[in-house]
C-alpha cells in the first residue's frame, strides 16, 4: 500500500463513521419523507444527525441544510444570495485565491450581470480587514472569503473580516471545507452568515456536505422538487452519508487538540526536512496554517508533475500545487495570486499529513522526496535554481 500524504484532497472513511452508516444501506433504508415506521426511523436519525453537526460547528439545527458536498454548498450560497438580493445591488467581493467551486460560480454571476471585486492576498495568503473595508460599496450584496486555503494552507482571520461585513450590513459567506474538523470552527462566534463544509475532508463519506445559513437569512432553493430540507433543498436525503458525516465530525472535533498536536510535530519535521533541499521554499503563512499542511515551491524542475509522479513510483501520494486539478499542467491560480512567477506556481507541491501517518512515514517521504527532486532536476538540466 502506498503511503498517503494528500489528506487535504480527501480522507479515508473512519471505522466509526462506517459502522454508523451500515444499517442505513439495508436494514433501515426508509425514505425520511414517508409517514410509516421505516420512514420515520430515517427521519429521526436525519434530525439527530443535524443536531450533532450543528453542535460541532456552533450552529442551531435549524441553520444546517444538507447538500451533496462543498461544491454544492458554495454554489447555493453564492447563487442564492445573488438571486435574493439582486434588486439591492450587483456587487460581490471575494478573493483571487478561492477554490474553483467559488471562483467559477462567481464567473457565471459576472456573466449574469454581477460585478466581482477579487481581493489580492499578500505573499503569505492573507487578506486584511482594511482591504475588505476599502472594497465595500453601497451596492455590495455578498462577501465570500475562504476560511483556509487548499493550496498553501493559510488560515484566514474570518472573524475580523466578518465584523467588517456586519458593519456594512453585507452578507458574508466562508468556504470552510478545508477548515471544519481540522481547526476550531464556531459559526456563531465567527459571525458569518453562510458557511460551507464537506464530509470527506474529515474522514466522512464522499458526496455529502452541508450549508450553514444563519437565521434570518433564508435562501431560495438551488434544487426544486419534493420540498425536502424545509423546502430549501429538494431530493431524497442521503441518510447513510449524513449519518457518516455526523459521526466523523464528532470524532474530529472531540480529538481536535490531540490531533493538532500530533500533526504539528509531523508537520514541523516535514517542513524542516524539505527545506534542507536546496532551492525549495515554503509557501503560505508559516504560523497560521492548517495542522499537517506542508506546501512548497521547488526550483529547478519544469513542473511539479514530475516530482509527484516520481514520488508515486516510490510509494508516496502527494499533490501538485494545483490541488484539485493536480493532473493539470496549469500553474496554480492561488500561487499566482500570491505573487509567484508562473514557472514557480507550476513547480509547487503539497504534502498534507493525517493522523494515520507516522514519524517513520515522514522520514521515508523525506528521503524519497530528495531523490525525486534530484531526478527531476537531472532530467531537466536546463532548469536553473
């Protein structure tokens, strides 16, 4: 089995989540909209799962709506606010380093007549409250800023940014897909109006997520049909997935401190070891970053794909800096937004550690990475560093 070090891309389903999910595939397979006992059993577990998830993100159960994952949650938040408030204004503020689930949705909103201001982060991936303040206009209807970046791992100060939005009475959405289950997230304390999360990022199942929507900010439904989720999101609910998400999130939050301390140790060793390789630089905020998140620019190689493929041959799964489009040879839009040159943004790698990784895994990965980088440079002698 290869050593998996790409936990920001996805995570393995936890044993606890799997155990809780299994009965709802066969024995308790009822439709929660049905009024007979099998359906009501599903309805009860649906609402209990909603209560559990709400508790662990600092929300009310009535503020949690289930979706198919982070992409749907991001789309729903952005499209819903724009549809609801288009008569009040058509200006949106976001950042140039958002996940494509946000960026491409914003591009479609621009085609629909909205204007988007894309804030440029500093070299570490940070956005300041002052930047946001300056960008707000009387016709601004939505601000969408991610809580933690999926390419460089920087954790943004969402609480302070949300305060700015609140002063101007502008709705604030945060894509917290990379953050939930890995750092403390309390929606009410953050002061955000909308928050997206996805189960597969914290050892839950794929294909299920949620959107937190603060009362009283109802959104128009993105999906229409049978009127599930109080008419907000139609479609028969994914009961096994929702149950698994609740179980996985409970595990992640209850173990958050221990996991953070463990991952920080592995992270420190990985970063220090990688930086011993000549011509390698850390990307993102060295202090305010997700635990276990290690990201670098590797000089002297034509593209990160060479290193990623070589690491795979040596039994290690890591990612290019393009993250969700790792197979693409396009330079990471995030690193370009942070001010890196195109050749640097194309030569970035991401190693994201999980609690299933060991100290020996890190040492073995460091040895493999040194050899992989050397091989990539040897095969591309024209690349100077």
